[in-house]
């Protein structure tokens, strides 16, 4: 750890929004932690956003209200923001900077880690493999989450993405390896009501025991919102690569994070990019998303499920657009399904898990998973096409075959996608349910399944067309 500087600067030249500008600085580093004494004697903390030519731009965590350029003293610590880490972080509720909110003791530190992480050598990375079971059929059956993957959920204002996130935290597990699984949950820019919902949900079900919960509220400083996902990922990396756990990191809502980034960028008078967001939004997102993965020689893994709400449900908006370039697929929360009372309203059509093929099949989920997934997708797609056709020509114009697919689409939504808040389906239950729905069709319609697989399903009693 770098020794704290004994130099106290009283050369604040400007107080601008949440920023302090200090001139005549020497040997100041980017991301360095700063201690600030206000005119009233209160001690504040900040971090260096920009330095050079004898000047430093400092973001004050607590805000700059009450600071005076002539009476404010600044000391540079020579160190970056660090998070105390240990396995005892599980079961704790922390603020966005990693300080306890649950009235428990201070965190026991086995180590202090820089929240910005360390770059992973590309050669040391291993390809994501093996599944994580979320208990939601629409994810597990059709777009399976794979260990080491980054799979975002794209939602919209007023849609139940927080409800989905809470259910995933309660239910997610690795079948047969429950003791080796942990969750790090980071909420950014949420209301006090939402924070209470998450805490109550996890405590009531016992999920908090294997979860580290980071909460940044809407009235907390913008800079803390920038710190929150980095602190959460620092905890996740320690749990994965030092404690050998498989860690699922849920980040909600990345839109609030991006808004905080835009606010700080505007305060720095930076030239804006698309829709006012900073030009480095893609790079900043990459520094967060790319901290997921598997490392050669390490047992643990870090898997990410970032959640973002798309402004005006616009997938071309910079936040979902750039996230889509970096991540390996997306889950789409559909307003149409939500209006019709389907929960979780995740639309399988535009949703995609690009790495699903590496996490399903014999020895992982079940040998018939890939064929069944393809057949379910086909049946649902056909049914939706006929649903659109009915609005034009009427149901009477459809053949018996067309009517079967139309009925299948309705049943698929009501029985496969739709499930209760506390309904936790295993991979086995999800796949059996898929075969039961396909029992509407004769074997000749199951063109994406091998005849041997269909025979196996019939013998098992899950495919029962007669």
C-alpha cells in the first residue's frame, strides 16, 4: 500500500457540481483516493478523475455542498479504492462502496483488492462451459445460462425485471454443487422501497446466506453508482478465484449506472457522444462485462447477468446497443407478454444465449435438450406466425395443422413460460414439460428431433401423442 502523502493542498481553484478542481498538484495518480476537509471540519472522500499539467479533477463522493474554494483542504492518499474481501462477505448487506448497512460488524479482511480489478491474460481464459440452473423454464430450457458467460436481461420501464432478478437470486444453483455456489447482487440507483423488497425477499427465503448484497440508492452520490458494480465484481473475483466458488453476479440497473456516468461526464464538460453519453461508454461497459469468465487452473467462475431498462423500449439506444456488442446474447422482457399476465414475460423469439450449446447435453442437463429446444422454438414460432395470420384472414381460414400450432403457442406461453414467483423448476422438470406440450403433435411434425429421441421420450411417458 502506498504511503499517504503528508502534503495538504489548499489550492482548490473551482467547485463545479460534484467536482473539485485542485491546481499546483504533484505526483497525483488517476483513480487515487483523496481526503477532503470541509470548512466546517467534516472529512469527505473523493477520487481523482483526471490529472495532468499540475491540475487534478476530483469527484467528491458525498457531494460538494458546503465546500468553499478558499477554505477547503485536500490530501492525496497515494492509494486507489480497495475493498476488504473474505468469504464472510456472503450474507452481508453493503452500500455501493462496500460499507456494511446491516448493522453487522465491519468486514473481516483476508485481503484488500483494488475495485478496478486486474486485466485477465487472454491466454489464461477458458471457454465458458457447464450450466447454471435459474429455475425459470424460459431461461433454462431455451436460453441456458452457462458458467463464465455474460448474459444480460433487456427490459423496459414498468416491467418486472426487479422481480425476475429477485427470483433468480432465490433459485439459482448448480445442481449437485450447491455448496460451491454464491451470488453477488449489485443494485444501482434503486429506491428505498426496492431496496427493502430485495432484502426482505432474500432474508425470508434464506437466499441471503449465500449472497453478498450491494445496494446503491437513488439519492446516493453518482460516483458511488460508478463504484458499485466494480466493488461487487471485486468481491465476486475473490470468491471465485480464491475461494473456488461458482459466482453469479447480477447487476441492476445498468441504465442507472450509465446515467451516472453521463452526469459526471457533463460535469467535466466532456464532448458528448450518442444521446449525450460519454464517448467512452463502450470502453467503460467493457471494463465491467469482461470481468466475467473462467481462468485456467482456477476452479471457480464468474458469471454475469446485467439487467438494463431500455429507454422507450428502444433496443437501438446506446445502452442496450453497446451491451449487446460486448455480451454473449440477451434475454428480452416483452411488454406484450406482461400485458397478458405472463410471468416472467421473457420473449423467447428475440432472446438468445450464444453459448448455450456449451452448457447443455449429456452430463450437463440432459442428452435431449438441444433437440427439444429447437423443436419448441419451431413450434412457438409457427404458432405466433399463425396468430398474426388470424388477424388478417380469420381463424376459419386455418387448416387443422395450423390450428394445432396456434393452440400450441397459447399453451406454451401459459404453461412453459408462465410460472409463479416461488415456482422453482429443475432442468428435468422443464424438459419434461416441453415434451408434454409437444404431445399435441404427431411424430411427423417433430422434424427437429431424432426418432430415437422421440422413442425415448415416449417410453419415459413424457411424450404421449396418440
